[in-house]
C-alpha cells in the first residue's frame, strides 16, 4: 500500500536504477546510494519514531514500485538499509512493512529474516505464511523457538518441507497440528507420519484430516483405524453428527472393505505381490527372505509373505503388523517357526528407527521365548477359522 501523505521516493533515489550504456553505475546511482544512506543515518539518529516510520514508508514505497526492475546490487543495498531501519521502528510500523513485502518475489532476504523471527506475531505472521524469500533454516529456527501463533503461521505456507513439519507436529498445539495436516503442500517424513497418527488417537478432527490426505503411507492409515477410540467417536459426535456417522462407518469397515480397497489401489502392493508369490511357488520364500524384506522396511512384501506362510488373508496380517500390541504378530511368527531376530525385525516396522525402547524390546523377547510353538499353532488355527467366517466382509485375497 502506498502512503499518499509521503513522497513515493526518497530524494534522488529513483535515479538509483539509472546506469550508463556500459552497465557501470552512473553518477546519479552513486548520488542515490548516498541519499539512501543519509536518510538512514538521519532516521536512526532521530528519536522520533514517527520520523523513522516515515523514512521506512518512503523506502518501502520505492521498493514495491520499482523492485522488479532493480538489480541484485540494488536489492542488496535496500536490504542493508531496511534491515538497519526495521530494528529502529515500532512494532506497528514493522507490521505494516512486513505485510507489504510478504508476497514480494524479490523481498530483501536479511530484512525478511528479521521480520520472520520477530516476537510480535502481527509482524512475523504475514512473512512466515507467505514470503518465498525465507530459507528453510529460518523456518526451522522460528518453529523451534517462537510461539504457537508463529507455528500456526508457518503451517499456512503454500509448501512446507519435512524438516519443518517434523517440528510443527511434535511441538505444535492442537490447532497447529490440525492446520499442518490439512495443508496439501505440507510434506511429512516417516517421523512426521508416525507422530500425526499418534496424536490423532484422541483427536477425531485430526484423524479425519489425516484420512483425507493421499500421501499418508497405507500402514499409518491402518494404524490410525486400529487405534480409534470410543472417546474420539464421542468427540466427533458432539461436533458434527453427520461427520461422526461417516467416521463410525470408516472405523467399522476399515479393517475389511476400506483396507482391501486401499491395498488394491497401492502401486507398491501391486508390484510386490507377484514377486512374493513367484518366490513362494519356487520354494524360495523362507525365513531368510522374510528377514531381508523386514530389514529393508518392505511392508507389502512382509505382509504378503506372512499371509502365504500363515495361510491367512493379507488384511489379517496387516492388522497384526501395525497393531500397537505385538502379541498377535508374535503368535503368528512362533507358529510358523520364525526365530526372535526375524520377529523383532518385523516388529520394528511399526514405527521409525529407535521408536521402540530397549526395555519394550527385551520384554517382547521374553514373552516370545515363553510362548510354546504348539500353543501358537493352535491359536493360528482359530485365526484361520475366524478369517473364513469374516470372509463376506472382506474381499478374498
């Protein structure tokens, strides 16, 4: 916005874009730079904040009007001037300035960073949400050190990288995490996916936002459904009865029809199945092959292999693998004669590396050692009978 009560340029500055035919700075350009510096020194020396703000407006108006035509050298000059002056004006003037340059494609980088890390959200907000001049390091610093309002502003950016979303979903409050999950331009790491699903267990609104994303890996969606609680359904019903009816349907059907649909639409599953089936027909689907799949984090290969070795539907195996309790999977592993090392490798697929504590791993190892193979085989027979009874609810594998 240009201010009618102030000149649109500082004295002699408009000529700063002038150069002679050789491309060298003209005398007018040198005079313009001197004029900018003089204005800056005068503004900083002046104790009147209104005077400083007036000079800032003049510089801003000039930059907004002519920024597209400025060279990198002149933008750097503006950056030096503005970054010194922006710390010498009050928050209202900083906010006004930040709002003006937030969407400028050639916003001065140093000044933009200062504004983005301003403690006042009215100053930092527009920059954090819209400026393309911010680098990822600045966004990470802001996400780690600033207020929840700052984090929310970051969550509104057109695109957000994994390193930033990791911080938003871990450090952010409910509003921040929901906003990040709803942002189609946000990218999530394995840690981010796991954290989102964990936080959604008691937050129905977040659960629905995660479900609506197309980039969440299938195993994490399955974990979300498996962990859905009655409390989450009650919270949804209080907010929106129509929405809770849909959610109840999803929870009721996810383990069967929706799970099957997601699997059929998965390109990685479509590639893995014929490979594992061929391995099985040739007699090469053994414990070592399963161990190799698990250690490589090949979810589809592991679940298909276990399905063939256990003679159980893939959907049944998938739920056993992603469930937060390991008992079911350990029974299946013991029944088909897997050792603890392979079983542990499969269990570790439930989350990112290091997410399962050493104490939990040791407890699981003790339980697995106590489990008798005969007992596990009897349990698997029961699982097969139940799977056949549930077959009308789930497409036959």
